[in-house]
């Protein structure tokens, strides 16, 4: 973008009219600019439409008091997942645009300018990692873990809200970059020196820096909170080796977040110092050293892969065990494998830049360490297969995702072994082979897992099941679309096609690019199916209510409460004496009835809502927006709002609300009465309307 | 099962129904985890400094810039401030008169501010003869590392003032006590980081 004259620089910093995509499209009506203006327009229209709907239905007040300011871990979890869904839609559309561009730009310019294409792959990657994957898994953990460990909330409900709003603030900056200015063309990893001011003087890299920094700080806080919750808030008797596997993988992910997000924060902030204050950390001259950035970034970036994948492993463990009606096979080995993966994830970061000049011996060490990770991962795959063995396996949607994951992920693992060998890595480094590989890991290893978890726990969160038929359609599209979109990329990469290429000059690539383009459209159809499924499920919810709370004959404590659970989760704190406390209570005649009344009810304290979280998160985003545009006054004002919110919150007292025992008793007894009136169903009927959330106990 | 003697690492305030209800154990444990992730940030800045110390680009070097005497005085100031904060924590634990608590907190604040003033003076001296962060990679890394530490000290001083305000507003209720314990941990961490800075940056710079 050519620099334009600033308008009112004292007020608007370096903003000029040319920074609006609409103005650019007006002056230069190419397809590329019109698409940019359309995307910006979509953000504006979307925001106005949402505001209009809220105003029309007078939902602002309820939204504010019951959701946006809520400190309830369940609502915060749901808000994280909603954010992930919105961002997934944007980043997937961007992926389709890139596939279309590559399919038509063979010996032709295509319809996207190189600069626009660069922005697309940068936003696609940054969003998918920081604002789709991270919020999705953080949301699931937030919702599920306190219920699984028998806690009433996270350890720090308020910090939970701050972390959510920092993440939303970062995502908001990503969206703002569509409407005002441009985004970085430096990829999701933002390597200097290209991202230094000398080569990228515009606002794009600054958007990237601050969006990622906010997301990173939010994730660090989430990690601290999750770890502390699991360490300190487990129900009586719930020893570590009795925890659900999802809690284990969440704990390991949280530990990874605590140690791996700070390197990212350091990398982006040092880059910001370079750009804003003329420091020389990563510049070409005056003693700067770009390799420090590569090391810092991947010191985050590799553990990040396991931050993303471990929660999905946890979901698969729950799903496979539940839908096979069997104990998880090899529980101890799964725990050890999870821990081993978490530790090893810190020992392999150099494999992201084998070609960047360290000695062959160093490459060999990191290559071997990389291959070692295949061992615990293989252990897990075998454990899941053995869990299914001779089980009462039901092919529900979450189970389908799990099986598709096992097969697809293993293929991705094989190509990972290829990439882990430095001599082979040299051949395919920076080609589409790598792109195919990491999509092959992350789509089954993250997205399928998150979708499986979404299907699996949705009835718990909302009290009704998701539509199976549209779920299967979405599943089919996600799997078929994935294979069509990414397996051709292995071929293209092995043939030498570089990644991030805006125009292609090799006609023999054409058929493969067409197939990949078709795959991208099928993936888009998968997203559409998910949306239709949500709509259909809400419309037909009367037929899928599972208020008794246990639609899948679940094993952990989360299934022992109503769906949706009460605000305080458990009327009386459970006592745990095994790995499947709820399942054993249901199926073992010698044990107490899981639907008994607690011995006595007592008052329960729950946190009141707080607007400080939203003030801090959005204040930080506005301050960052000011930094991007060099509107220093705005940064100053917004930063003061953040500090003031922090101090006011610390001066606040009376931040809890007590729910009286009588109210809890009435609510709980009424639910128990409804459970007793519910007809228990056998497993073969669990996807039918008759399933009201009570499992039949086999004699 | 009897309750464990030590509810959390560090100075414990002893059994108090109020503290237990407000989750002192979780609150302090969570803050420890936060300090660990903060320590990772400092560790990375130390590593960055280590790789960049040679990148002087023909400009000022550690030997030409670092003055051991002011750095040593700053070390003494911070070490003393940790002792005075510790004394303030004990005044809180044993419910000594409010005046004693404020006295020790005030002394801590004074020492922290003096440290910041001396560090600012160091910076000003360096800047005066051209040793600015934009001069070289080495100076960038130096300013980022010591600057982040200084920023932490400034935040801690500000936090201390806020805490005095809370003691005045609420007395020593459970949350004030928990937050004073957290501030104490934060303050001691800054000391430890400074000792590392003194050893790794200043002492090594002097012997180069």
C-alpha cells in the first residue's frame, strides 16, 4: 500500500484516507481491492447487524449482566468457543480464497495482488492458531475441567474473565485490521528482519504484534488458572491418578502455556522495541541477530503444537471410552505418555529451522528428539484402539471424529518423521510438503478433537443434543475436504512448490491445485453444515432435551449433574474413590445411588459478575490500537482505564453472592424428581428422541 | 486427616478462618505459578543478553559503560528493601501496631524509589555519552533486561502505595493480607533477579 497523507495527525496518528479499504477499492477497483473492501464491509455490516438484533430484542442488558460480565467458568467457556467459531469462519474463508488464487494463478496473475495474498496467509495462520485453536481449547477446558474435578469454579474466576477479554481484544484487533489499514505480510511467525520497520513500514506488522501479544498474555493467565484449579480444587478423594484423562491433558497443556507463552511475549515485545524505539535485537545491522527471534519464537512455537494437540487427545480419550462403554485402556501409560510429550515438546524447537545454519550435530540431536515424540504418541493411539476392542462401540459423531483422527493423524505422523530427518527436511523445507504436514497434524489433532468435544459436551452445556444427521454431514465434509485439500499438497511440495506462493509458473501443478481447490470448497461446506446443524438443533431442541444430564452413559463427574448444570455445579461436593466415579455408581449395584440427595445442603458462595475484566481486555485492545496507529493519546487514555479497573477491582469488597441452602435444596430435589420420572434408555437408542439423559443400567 | 502444617510456600499467616475461606492457599500458590512464568521472561532476556553482549557494533562496551560502585549500592538498596519488606510481613503476621507496619512498608518504598533514582541516573550517564539502546544490539539487550527489571520495581512501588491505601480503607482483612503476601513474593523475586543482573551483567562486564 502506498503511504497516504495523514489526516489530523495529532488526533489520528498515521491514519490517512487511503487506509480505508473502501477508498482503496474506489480509487483502484481491481478484484483484489474489491475483495478487501468487501471483507471490511462485512465486518462493519456484521457488527451493525448484531447490534441491531440486540437492540431490537432488548438483549443488551441481559447480555451484559448474564454473559459479558459473568465470572461463571461455564459461561466464560462458552464465550471462548463462540469466539473460536467466529474466527474459524473468517480464517477458513481466507483459506478458500488462497486456494482459488493458486488454482487460477498458473502462468497468470490471478485475482489477488501479492500483497493481499501475503496478508491472507498471515491472518489465516495467526487466527487459526491464536484466535481459533487457543480459544476453542481454552473454552472446552474452562467448561469441562471444573465439572470433572468436582469444583464450583476455576481457582481465579476474575482472572478467567480478564484472560477471556484479552483474547477477545486480540481477535478484535485482527478484525479491525480488515476495516482500517492492512495486516502483516510476514506470515504467522512474523520473522524479522522482514518484519522490521526497514522492510515493513506499514501498520500491518504492528497489528500482528499487538494482537498476538494480547492473545499470548491471555493464554498465560488461562494456563496459570487452569493449572492452579487442577492442583488445588479437586474434590475430596480425587487423587491425581484418579483424574479423567481430559483433566490430565488440560493440566499438561496449562503447564505448557505457563512456560511456553512467555517466549512468545518476549519475541513480540522485543520486535516491538525494534520497530518503535529503534532497538537492534533482530536487525541486520548494529549487532542485531535474527536467530534470537527464530529461537525465541519456536521455543514458544513447538510447545504450542502440544498445547493445541493435548486437549484434543484428552477429548478422544473421553469419547472413545464413553462410546465403547469401557474403561480407558492403559490409563497409566496414557498419563505417562502425556507427561512425556509435554516434556519432550521443549526439546525439539530447532526442527523448525534445520536449514538456518546450525551445525549438523545440533540438527541431529533435535532430529532424534523429534522422532522420539512419535513413541508416546504411538502409545496413545494403541491405547485408544485397545479401548475400543470388544467394547460396545457406537458410531456417534464424536466417535467418528475420533476414528478419523486416529487414521489421519498417523499419516501426518509419518510425514513428520520424514521432516524430522534434517537431510530430507532440506529437500522439502518451505514447500507445500510442510504445509500439508502441519495441516495433517492440526486438523485431525486439534480441529476434529475440538469438534468431537463440542458434540460430546454440547448437551451438557445447553440441555439438548446436536442434530446427528447434520453432524454426520459436517463430519463427512471435514474428512473428505481435508484429504482432497491437503494430500495434493504433499505431491506439490515434494515436486518443489514453495509455500506462500501467489503465482505459479509450472503448468504441471495445475491438476493438483484444482483438486486442492475442490477440497477447500468441501471444507467450506463442512463449516456451513456445522452452522446449519446448530440452527436445526436449536429449532428441534424440544425433541432432544436431556435434562437428566447423562445422554451418553458418561463416566466422569460432569455427567452426574443436570444439563445445563446449575451455577454452583454441585449441590453437595462429591467424594471420589475411583477413576470412573459416576459410572461405577450407576452400574455397580453395591455402590450408592448416583442420584441420591446429599446428606445436607449448605449455602454456596458464587462470584458476582464484574465489568473489570471487559474493561481491562478491551482497554488493552484500544491501547494497542493506539500503538498501531501512533495515536499516543488514545494509548495513554486506554492504559489508564486498564490500570484504574485493576485498582478499583482490588478495592472492591463483597464480590460474592450467597445462594441459600433452601434454594439449592429446592432446585436439586426438583431435578432429582424429574430424573426419577425420566425413562432410562439402552445405548442403542442414545441418538433418538427417547434419550432424555438417563442411562439404562444393565442387569 | 490433619491439616498440613504449611498451607503454602513462603511466610504463612497461620490458621485463620477468614484466610481459609478466602482461599489464601490457592491465591498464594497461583501467584507462585505466575512468578515462575515471569521468571521465564527474565531467563529469556538473560539468554538474549548473553548472545548479544558481543554485538557492540564498534560502540560502547560493557567495560566502558558499567560502573560497579553504583551497581553495588543499588544491590545493597534492594537487599535491604527485601529485609524491610520481610519485617513488614512479620509485623502483619503478629498484628503489631499499624504504625510499625506502615513504618516498614514506608522504608521499603523509600529504598525502592532510591534504587529507581540511582538506576535512572546510571541510564542518564550512559545516554549522555551516546550509549543509547539504538546504538547496538548489546545496548538494546542491556536496556531491555535492566529496564524490564526497573519497570517491575516501579510497578511494585506503585502496588505498595495501593496496598497502603487498602490497609487504610479496610484494615488488615483477608484480601489485604493475601495481597500483601503476594506483593512480598513479588518484591523478593525482583531482588533475586537483580542479584542475577548484578552478577551476570555488571560483574561479568567489569572482568571482560
